[in-house]
């Protein structure tokens, strides 16, 4: 079992603005030194033109972080008022982030499911979140966990499947806290493989199951991202 901290950044009014390469490298370096970090992922937006089934969704964020820890205390220590992750919002440390908004942050429980492929250090991720609320959370999660990961295994070239469910957490990094009830991540070798998978016949079964979900509000949102592991 592990817990995952999500943080996403956007530049207000400019969906195409990018985080400077030097700052991305500096973020990798900072994260590589976090005590008790099990795995760190840095997500950057795939090209806006990347074909996938949900291109009418909002644009992918300028930067996404996923930080995995064995226990929630490890995460919370870095989110404390004097914790290391305060650097993400301290002006001048990563200059190109000074004008960005942290539009989402959340700690969630990680649930891993077997996938046919082998994970790689650089890849492409399809990040999905459910921002609304089900009428019956237990029934919704039971259906999703029983059916959807097996359908995800049908995507050609899929390397990783993870689902995330919400937990209560303590943190003091400035930024918008969200309480999404579900996220998932599907990982492929590169953006083309992701795009091909999301236009394959496997999406038909996914959409059919979507319409069998127990009632819920808010829909879902899909972010195609390039992904690189932090070297720990």
C-alpha cells in the first residue's frame, strides 16, 4: 500500500505556456532529495493536438507532480509549514512557476492493478479524475474496481494501471485543495502509443462500462501527459 500526493499547476489565461526546462530540471533535483520518497513522477502536457477520445476536455495542466510514499506521515512531513515541498510555492526558487497557480493538490490512496507491459522511466500517462460525487461512493468504487481495470488491460501497449481514492490529509503548501473521489492513470511508452490506444477498439468497452456506473455527478476529465521518473 502507498499514498500519492498530486499537485497540478496552470498559468492563468495561458493554457499553452510551459514551465522552463531549467525549472523542470531543478524540480527533479529537489524531489530526488526528499526523504522517504518511494517514487516521483513529473508530468508535462502532451501536445494539444494529440488525438484521443476526449479532446474537448480542458487542456492539460502545465505541470503535474505525483509523489509516492509508504505512509501518509511521510507526505505530511513535507507538506508541513516548514516542509520541503513549500519550495514549490516559494518565489524565485523555480522562477517560471512564480506566475503559475497550483490548481489542484490532493493526497490519495494508491491501488495498483497488473498491466501487460513493463514500466519505463520516460513514458506518457493518461491521467483521469472524477471531480463530482457519487450517490453511493461504496457502490460506485465497487463497480469501478471490479470492471474498469480489466477493460484498461485491453488497451494495446499499456504499461501501468493505477487507481486512486481519497483520504483525509494535513498540508500547508499554498494552493487549491481538491477532494476528487477517484483518479486513475494509464501509462504507455510514448505519446503516440497513448494516442493509438485511446483510439483503439478498447475504448468501446470502456465507454459502455462508463454508462453502467452507479449514479454520480461531475463527469470526468482526461489529461494526456508526458511523464518522467525522478531519479532517487
